[in-house]
């Protein structure tokens, strides 16, 4: 799986002008399932993100995880993270998992975060969404479980 994690002051996702998910201080997580991913992959990625020390401690240093900081998460499916731009100017997305598999893994990833007691909201899988955020830092990380 691939994920782009942004430390945020707040973020929200809308569909057709209606906010369907949001978070306060914490992480906006854009996630993409790849063809060889499994539920174990989704669980591993959720554990990794929950424990990443990217939040400020009392001294202003990045020493706290999402779990330790008490932050929340907004998870948005993002198949375009699988873009192949090696040929021409039009990205290809055949490197992303098929929609039915991707949807299952997206739900598994979100459930894994919630199991860790991280307040988590989501976008709508497969929908045309508008995402708004206030990046904090900015801190943005790319994770790939296959790397």
C-alpha cells in the first residue's frame, strides 16, 4: 500500500458541497491499495502510521506519534498515488488494485486505525471529492509498504 501523510491543523473532505469527513489536529492520510496488498498489509501500514513520531512534543521537537499526541485522522482513498508517469504525459493507473479489492483494503486500513483508538473519519471511496487542509509544518511523508 502507499500512503501520503500530512500533519495537519485540520482537514475536511466534501462530496457535492457536503462535508462528509473531517479531523482536527492530526493527520490527513491519502491511501492507495496496490495489486499485491492484503489485509495484513493494511494493518501493518496503519500500525506504522499510528506510531510515526511526527508530532511536536513540549520542546517543539518531532517526538510524538499520532497515538501519543491524541490527534485524529482523516483517511481518503487516492488511487492516483499509483500513477505511472514513465511513458508520455498521461499517467497510467494500472498499478492500483482493482476497485473491489481496493475498497476492502481501504476499509481494513481505516478499521485498523480505529482499533488503535485513533478518532478516524473518511472520504467516500470512488467519489469525486474535494479535500481541504491546513498543513502543519508543513510535514508530509510518503510511505510505500513495498519499498
